[in-house]
C-alpha cells in the first residue's frame, strides 16, 4: 500500500457553519470509519468492515456534496451498506443533519481524500460506486485533477468486484469525453450512456443537477461495469 504524500485539490471549508450545523458535526466521529488515515493506520492494513456490512453488499459515493443522493440511497436500500467520502465540511454537516433526523444506520463516512480510503478498502469489496457531479476542473491544465484519471481509476478498479457498477453523472460535456476515454482502459465496460430523462430508476436529483438545469446545462448519465 502507498504511504506517499499526496496533493489534495478542492475546498474543505465554505461559508461559516450555522450553529445547528456545528452541532451536527458532533456526530461525525461516531459516523466515521476508523483506520483510514495514514496517521491512524500507517501500515495501511485493510479495514475490517464486517461491523458495517453485516453480510450486505458495500456501495460507495465519491464526493457526496450535500449528501442528498447518498442519504436517499441509504434510506431506500437498507439491504446494503454505503460509505460516503467527502472532504467538504459544509456538505458533511448537511448530511449529518439528515442522518440525525432519520436515524439511518447503514451508512458510514470518510471525511477526507478518497484515495486514503482506497488504500485500505479490501480488494474487490465494492459492489457499486457513484460519482455524481464531480468537480469539473474546467481549465485544461487542471484536467489531471479530475477523478476520471488513471491514478484514481486504478485504485477504484482494484476495490470493485468483477461486474460491479460504476455510475457517473455530470453536466460537463468535456467531463463526459474524458470519462469515456479514461474509464474503459482502467478495466471497465461502458453499459449505457444517457441524457436528460434517461437516469437510473433509483436516481435522486441533487442540488448540483438542479442548478445545472436552471443554468441550461444538461445532465449526462454513464454506467460502467467492472470487467471480470
């Protein structure tokens, strides 16, 4: 497992948290996976997730934003366990408020860089992965920071079961281009590519998608399966 120092790009803090959101963050420690960071687990020993999964399939959402989709999936699929990875404190606080109100119990969080999580997830442990409206990094010189690049995708592929599903939703045509170029060589088959109205049957539209629609940008939905 890698112990290299990594650069992280993107926001961790946004506007000042409301008092209620600061209170929700008090629940974060209990919701967070243990042994993910190099400081907690310098040997990068694979996590024992039996307490979370209890024999259920394991799903992951990479960068859950405000948590609307992740919360919806956890509520509507109690037969699975879901991990949400997100470094943005404001989004984490929003999700924790939803969790507290509804007492969702099949969900765990990693409030940091998803690559640290990939380092310690057991090989071939994930049955489904979601990447919804990721940071587009629109400038060409920043495209290497996108999730759909070889470094991220190699780690992702190694943690997914053969046949596992990888869903990508974005409103950025160039992100679609790069996804179609980079994901298949990482060990995936493209199963479906759809546009407006062609989302997944259990899709939950996020605030980012609603903002894109208001501003005239159309969604794209891509489904891949991990090769066997």
